[in-house]
């Protein structure tokens, strides 16, 4: 078949983003705080992972239901 396969997770992530606004704002605030850090010791890894954990937690039930 010549049909292109589309990953349903990407679409579901977009619909979940509004539910994770607080985590996104925390991440964006962190990136603004460390802007210009030349040492490289400051990072926002925790906030980044908190945001994506929220997205994944929202997506998982929908994705697994679709895969059944």
C-alpha cells in the first residue's frame, strides 16, 4: 500500500498540551532565568521532563485504547 503511516501519538500530544500549561510555563520561566549562563552548570532538565511526563500521562490512556 502507498498510504503514508501517521503516528497517532503526535496528534494526541497536541490535544494534551493545553492540560499541561502549568508545566510548560515552569519550563519557560526556567529557561528565561538561566538565559546567558556561560558556565553551562544551570539547566532546566527537571522542568522539561515534568512537562513531557504530563503530556505522556495524558496521551497514554488514549493511545493504548486506540491500540487495542
